[in-house]
C-alpha cells in the first residue's frame, strides 16, 4: 500500500560558478518564524538536534552527513581529512549574506551536507565519519559497498545516486544549478520500489553552474523495504531510475 511521505529538500553548499544576474530561487516556506539563533542549532537541548547520520553517494566518491535543525540553514562542509578509513568532517553554519548572523527558520528538519571523500579512502570497506558540528562531536559508521566502482578523487559521472541514512529515509544526490534545488511534489512507495515526482518549471531562472544538490526523501519507518530498492524519478529534468545503496 502506498504511504504518504514527508519530504525535505536540502541544497548542498559546494562551489557554484558563472552566476546569472537576477537569478530567482523558488519560494520559501510560508508561515515560518525566522530567527538568528534557532533553538535547533548544534549543541542545543532538543532530543533530535544532536543526532548525526550519514551515507555514501556518487558511487563511493562522496558522502552526506545528515543533521537536524533549521531547514533554511543547512550546515556547510568546511574541512575533510582522512587517516586510513577514518574521515574527519567539520561542519559550519552557512555564511550570512550581510553583516551579522544568518536568519534561520525555527523548525526542526533533517538536512544533508555533502562532501567528497579524500583520495586513498576505500568506499568498498567500512568508513568512520568523525563529525564535528559546533559543540556536537559524533562518529558515524558507514558500511562499505563492494559494488562501488567510483574512486575518491576521480571525476564524477554527474548521475543521480542515493543512499539510506535511516529506516525509510534516504539522501538523493543530483547535479545541476545550485540555485534551483529539486522540488518534490509527491513521494510514494511500497515494497522495494518508490517514485519521487519533481516540479517542472520551464520559466525558472537558474545559475549556470553544475553543483551537487542533496534532497532528503522520507518514506516513513517500515513503509518500504530498504534492500534492493529502486527509486524512480519523474519530472524536474531528472527522469530515470536510481538503485538506493546502503
């Protein structure tokens, strides 16, 4: 039986180039309260805000760190270093466009921050992400996948990939304009398959860069089977299928 799902899109903050003047971004959430010091920031007292999860993406070339906090202030990957199969990742708050702190909505949502694995890390073997985000320090153990053919440090193929970070919850990695993140209109799934339908806006003006965009899709606990799961993408220029790893 198809299950309704909550969908949260999180745009990664990796580099963008060649901006188009006057570029517009899709409308933000309505009715949200903005604050420069959201209670869901790192080190706050919320039961969920200090949780850290992760997954591997891009055929083993990249990773995503999932944190909980304001949906409009996705942490940025600042530094990534590796010693063997242990990868140290530091997350920082997004920079403000002007003076002072960036205003953030006071909600509590899952956000995905993506980064590249350093050369020498073997994604076919177990990896430990040592994540530092403000006062929060946590280890995330990721199972290696022998089917990965990508090598950290090698060029991406710019194909959509996805990985589970929790029961029924995954990170979808797509490539395109950094200012036009995929907008999910509908998500449904049952058994070992699901379909994500994205909005298509041919009139939207976007930056002419090619950046990784991380979108969190949540089917719900026990709503789908995590093993051998196939995700079908419809609309938004993303039509195709993705085998979800992890």
